[in-house]
C-alpha cells in the first residue's frame, strides 16, 4: 500500500502551496491498495474533506 498526505504544509507529500487557510497543513491521506483501490482519509481537519 502506498499513502500520500495532501496539505498546505511543507511536510505534505502533495503540497498545496497556493491553498487558503481552509486547507490544513496535513489535510487528507490518499492510500492506494495493491488492487489499485483508492481510499481518502481526513487527517482531522477542521473544515472536513469533500470530493
């Protein structure tokens, strides 16, 4: 399984440097399992995660 963290912080694997304060420094994890399925997990952000 591979996991990537998305957010506006420097420690994010996928940094969103142009995002406003509604995006947390470490906002969401994206995990891909061995079959290619993707899972999205909110990292406790105050504003939630929407697709």
